[in-house]
C-alpha cells in the first residue's frame, strides 16, 4: 500500500492544480480512471486478499485526490511551489499506478 499511497499523493497534486482550470477536471478524472484500471490489472496476478483490495479501492477513490476544503489561495500556492512536478503530468512523466505496484511486488 505504500506504493499506492505515494502515487495517490503525487496525483493529488496534479488533480488539485489542473482542476483550477475547470475544463481540465474531466481530463484528470479520466486519466485517474485509466490509472486505476491498469493498477487493478497489475494486481490480478498477485492475487491480493479481499482486505487489501478493500483498502486499495478506498485509497484510489477519486475523491481522495481533491481537497475540496482547500482555499483557492492555498491551492494556487501549492501549485506554484510544485510547478516542475505538475509539468510532469503534461509531459506524461508522472508515476503510473500500475507500474508502481509491479515494482513494489518485485521488491517484496
């Protein structure tokens, strides 16, 4: 779950910053949906327990990517401080959830 949590944290930054432009929110949601689908495919050969899958599903719910209580000024500040990281999304250089799971499985 550490790999999943790390990728969720990274994508939380993308979701927060890119959703400041309302037209980008559907793109972020669709991309996350693909990431989760690929991650589920990566998990299948590992035969995760039902308990793990319950934690996984809860962790990757899109609602976890947006802090709707964050003020606009805090979101703008966060995005400005992390501009280089956010640009990784546009360059398709972001961490892939399925890849992170595969790497974590090999390391265990």
